C-alpha cells in the first residue's frame, strides 16, 4: 500500500525508517520530510491545508496516513478524513480532535484523569479573571511551583520555579503578557511531584492496546539536568526502574483506566498515547498526556520494535489490535542529540556537517539538516539524533558516543551524561 507520513523531525525519521522495513509498504511519502528520509522516501511539502492533503491522498492512492506531530491532530485532521466519503476508508493513525484534547488542553487532561481516578498531582486552573485566586492557591503549595500553559506551546509551556514571588510574577506574565501566546490564556498550577521521570507509549485502536517500550528522555540543555528546557537532548530504553512490578502498576492504574475512559466518554481514539510519568517512591503518577510519539524517545523506542509496524497500524484501522503480536528487541537503545551552538535560544544555521561516512553500527536520524549543493549543512536547533544498541545500557551509550565523536560541525554540542543517572 502507499503510505503518507506527516512531519519533518527526528521522530518522523525514526517512524519512516520503521515503515520502510515493512513488507506491506509500496511507496512512502513524507510531508514535508527531511534529508534523512530522502534516500528511501519521497519528500513532498503539502503544507497544513487539509484540502491539499486530500487531493494528494486521492491522486497517489494513499491507503494509510500516519500523523507525527501534534498540531494537525489538535486541528482535527482525523475528523476531516472521517467525515469525507472519499477519505473515510483511509487508515488513519491519529486520534479525533476531541481525543487530541488530552494534549491540546492541560486542563482537559487533568479533568479526564480526575474523572477516571488516574493518579496525578493536585491542581487548579486559572484565567485572568481568577488571578488572585491563583496566587492564593500558589501559597497553599510547597516549592517548587509548577505553572503550565493550558494549550500547545511547542513543549516550552511549563515553568518550574523555586521562589513564590517569582512564580507570582511568571503567572502574571503568562496570563496578561501572553508569554506563551494564546496557549497561556489559561494556566494550570499543580503540585510538584518529586521523583524520576519515565515515558510510556501506548498504541490503541480505541478498545485494544499495546504498550510499546518505555523510555527516559533528557530535556535540559546542560549536563546534570541544568539550564534551559529543550525539545530533548537524548533518550534511553528500556528504563531500569520500570521493572515488571512498576509497569504492572502503570497498566492497571493508568493505561487501562485511560482506554476505558475514552470508551466511556465515546471519544474516538486510534493512535498513540504518550504518558509522561513520575516514579514517586515506586508509585506511578501522570504528569501529562501527549497524543503522539515523543521526540527523542521515538528514536530509541521504534528501533526496539522487531515486528512489522505497518501491520500494527492496519490492526488499529480494523479495530483488531488485540490480534497483533508485538515483538520487542530486549537490547538497550540509547540516543544522543547533536545540537547547534546557542540552542535552545538563538542558534546558528548553515554549518557544514562532516563524518557521517565514518558512522558504524548505529542509526542517524536527521532533525535539522539540508543540502547546500553537495554539502550537508545544519538547518535547525536539534540537528542529528545518533541511536545505538547494546546488550547493556553502558554498551549502547559507549557505541553512541564513539559515533558522535566521528561527526562534526562548527559549534556542535551534545550532552555527555545521557543515561548516567540510570547506571
């Protein structure tokens, strides 16, 4: 079958690479795609116009659409296809617009968790009109204080602040000065959970589900988890503390109630659920939902999937995911992200990348590159994701760093402590 994948990051490069391995795939198109996919997929920029996407799907006889980023999901691309008689038979890996609200609104997600007794932190939601109540609520909490923009903010809408006065000032900035644009018209303030984070990924057809390999990512730009938040500086899978006992708790207390809740509320959901967890003394709590795969977690999760991913997507479309056999590689996978100088703030572009021909026994997923003539150059903040496997986490990381050291561009930066907290 012909398949269309939407997106252009390292996450989509990893998804595309797994689709490419499928015996079910005829042609793979990616919109807009990136340099890393151009050797095995056809990149075409369809933009965000749903009518343009429809025209392409019909013209190229696309039978399956996989949506990588969250924006088209929150905008309702799944509803557009479901309501169009010419498109309704296309298999979509994308939840409905209502389902995408689990990521599109932090307040919606929190209320969903409350309704279905899913463990999460104490919270309240505030607007400009209730700012004084928000300040009063802040005073009932112990530092650090967690402020979240309700809407989509490109992964940057969360502030964790140790000082009460500063938290009150940031609250004002979010609500009255549009710190995160319209995303912070509402602000969720929640209790800080102390523990260690973990990401769990679920693929569901709305009634059946498969739990994919878990992962841990590293968001801060500086080693020792210091400095500004980024889109992600690296990841590892599996996560050592996510043992059988912990994952049983996750499934029983979080995954099953989430799927049941979607069914009870008649929310059509066919796709991925990303559950951001905090392990608090062995007990899992939900920090947030996302309605797509994470980045750079996908770069370690998808390489560990041994079975045909397109067969899984077909099963989702038919509502028969329970019949799909998910095979997982038991080895460890590690990913180290190479980024541009200045990232995550103002960064440089156009630096020539060398050394990719020296890479051995690992995968390179492109996040921000392009060709200028014959030269591969940097074209983003996050540039390359280097993923390697090993029988141990130590071996996987050693393989990663050995290959990272082969690659160079002016101003290249990467964290040297990915996975060290799990050793």
